[in-house]
């Protein structure tokens, strides 16, 4: 599909106007994933801007994940599917910078996953139940084989499958973002072999099948509280280890 002609830029910075016009055409369906943008020269003519300014704007769009720049005879700027992982990467950066805490994450999960559980109780089909049960059994088998890191990934995916049962793409996307952040914490923790996790999932399955919204939400809240306590304990252990390592390094320097 050919892009609609862009309009000249009058006052704003070029890259801001390019992004706004690009997003507008994506929202309206005038541009779709896979579509090729006009050449750099043609964009400069349409925007009535310098080629250098357009080139910088295209790089900005590429970094933001909106387009892919390809080289070669058939190269150019192509529209991309918006990748939710780009948002998750930005949120992980915020975690590293201390701008997001485990409390923020747990609160957001409780608010959003409460809605997910409620809607899943109403809309889940036998196909959804089968996918959830397959996930539980795979986690059990991985634990039996001692493949604990893989089990963690499967356990996290349980919540994404639960979100799929809502049939709502916005809830599904938000849950995937939250579970991606949860995975950040999970990777830094010792894999938990407590049978509670399997028991909780099987309990949740029973509640979902009987469409018990109140019971499922209560079970979720208990699960998230336990998870928050575990990650707090992990953070305290890491802080203590870092403090001990710093003390040891200082002692070594003092003896040099």
C-alpha cells in the first residue's frame, strides 16, 4: 500500500513532525506493517525539509521500532509491527535505575491480573483450560527433571495464557509486559521448588472451571503477596552480599 503524501513542516522540529505524521498514517491504516516509505529524497520534498533532517528522523523512527531500514538495491524504510518488547526493555531500564520497585510491579499485577482473572472466569473456553492444564503439567515434568530455569519460564507463561483467555488484546499485551518484568526478578532468584506453585495453579484451574470470580481473585492476591515477600527477601540478600563484598574489598586495600 502506498503511503499518502506527507505535508510540509512549518515550525516544529522535523523528527517530531515525521513521527506524528507517521503514527497518524499507521492509525488510519494508510500505512501498514511491511509497507515501504517513499525515498529519502521524496520525503525531503514532501516535508520541504533537508535530506539530513529526514535521515535523522528516519533513524529516530528506527530506534523507536516503528520502521526497519534495509540496504541494497531493494532497500529502504519499511514499516514494522510494533514490538511490545521495546516497551518492556524501557521498563526494565527503569527497574535498573530504581525508578520502578517490586511494590510498583506487584500493585500493577494485582490491579491488571484481577481484571484478567475476572474476565477469564467469564470467557475461558475448553481450549483455554486445556492450554492452562498443559502448561501446569509441563512445569511439573520440568521440575521432575531438574530443569528449573525452564520451569520458571513455563510458570510465568501460565499468566500469559490466562490473559489469552480474556480474548482482549489490550489485557493480553499488558499482561505480557508485566510478566516480562516479573521474569527480570525471577531470573535473579534461585528457582523455587516449593510444591505450592503447582498446587496454586491447580487450585486456580478449579476456580476458573467453576467460574468462581471471587475465589479466583482471592487466590491471586494471596499468590502475589507471597511473591512480593520472596522478592523482597531476595533483594535483602543481594544488598547484604554487596555490602559484605564491599567490606572485604576495603579490608584488602587496607592491607596493601
